[in-house]
C-alpha cells in the first residue's frame, strides 16, 4: 500500500470514456464548444438531417434561411457537417449562432420539437448516395460530445424521418440509420 518512486498511478476519470469518444473532434471545434454554456435542461433529443443538396455549404444555407425563409436567427440547424464541396473541407463542423446562443432550432415541423431538439445537418442528398465516411466520423464525435454535455441518452438520438415519417424522407434512404444507432 505504498507509492514507490517512478510508479505510475492511474486515477479513473468519470468523463474519460466519453472524452475518448469525441477525441476526433478537431481542437478548434472542441475549444469553440467548450466556450458555450450548454442549457442542459433545454435539450432532450438530437435529430439528424441532410441538406438534400449534393453540393452546398453551411453559409449558403444560412443565407437562404435568412433571406428566403425569413428566419431571423439564420440557419435552422445547430450544427452542419460539410462534405468538402463549395470550398469546404470534408467533415468540417459549422457551429451555428443558434447553438452559440442556445436558441431553439427551426429544423422540425412542430414548434415543440424545435424547443428541445438539437439539429445536426449533414451536407449531401442521401436519397442519392451515402454520407462520406469523414462526415459520419465527425457526426459520431459531435453526438458523443453533445450527449455528455447535454445529458442526452442514446435512445433520444434520432433522424428527422423517424420523428415525422409521413412528413419527410430526411435524411434519405442511404443514410445509415443502423450505424447511427450503434454510435450512441
């Protein structure tokens, strides 16, 4: 029961396992997320979407939502994961003003769902093709981070179509829903 010189002591960390799950998030993203105080009591679910466009970028969607859909808080989603088109890097994570300010989303049909659902959009049309591997890797890391910070259980991570099967096909037939369920 004595500690000897040169001995390595491992102290278990409550967050160690979860932190490893999101360690693939780029340092710049983790740093930006760490500065945002998360309203744990507000968020109950995470909903995955696709942009429905093969080539796009978060800034274009933000502009469209502000100018064409008259959304004063801009892009309807809290996060967008880029696919490497339109001058973006595959897997880049865009953190919207909605998340930075902990504002409700605009990505769900029902207002009540927008109040409690974190919206993550992957750029791509997954009715035509699968998401890129890097997008899925970053999606998993982001979901794991959000689950830890907002206290969201795995069963509360879902897709748009699973919440509204008669309203939308989003995120598309080629989105790997079974892989998503294994991630969480």
